[in-house]
C-alpha cells in the first residue's frame, strides 16, 4: 500500500502499483498478441479485462497501457464508450465501435467541427491491416459495458474474429 499526500494534505491510499500493473498487462499482451487461434481444437485467446469500481482509475490505467504500447512499437487504438460517446439514432453496436475506431485513425484539424464518420467493417479492418505497417494492433476499449451488458452476440463475434482470432491483433 502506498500513502501519498492529496491536495488537501490528507493521505491518499493507492492500493495498486500502476507501474507494476502496466508491466504485468504488457506481459499478457505480448504473450497473446502474436497468437492466432483459428486451428481446430485450439482454445481462443482470452481478452485482457480490467475491472474496478467507478472512479477507480481504469481509464487512466488504460491510457498508461496505451502509452507503453506506443513506446514498444505496437499500433494501439484506444476507444472510449463513455464520456463524449453518444450512440447515433439507429446505430448498431458494430457501427458504433467502427465509428469510434475510425475516429482515432483520421487526422482532423483541431478546430474542425465534428464530422459524420460512417465506416464499412471490412474496409476498416483492411485499412488497419495496410496502414499499421506490420505492427501488432491492440484495441483498447474503455467502458465497453455502455454498449450493452452483456454485449450482443453479433458484436461479440465481430470483436473476437477481428481482434482475438487474428494474428498480431489483441483486445483489451
């Protein structure tokens, strides 16, 4: 347990060593990212899931993992289904996920107004494959439960097929 002084001078209690946790997450990611489990009788690669109560620094932790992935030469994609995320009328979960992913891959001027991104799943996955220059792709999704808990079968299959069953891809 780590005690640090907070803004008001009272000790803050840190029950988790963030650096150690990031190091351990990276070990798991490295162990699974290169694996493809499409052979008969093989066990699917498990996604890496972090769970903690609200306001427990999950988003901060995912950002630290994202930064480490970039440092180590991965091609991480970070999407957040909370905060400024708004589901569009009639938008499916897959459409929402693809829109969020595509928005991370598009360079926009800082002062530009929001644009309406629509993205075909096959086109997006092809774009990721061709523009990541052979790097291992790790999709980090914060607050996935906002899309549905449990997630619908179609979206679950899409994420499994696109980021767990493909070589050099992984899902956190």
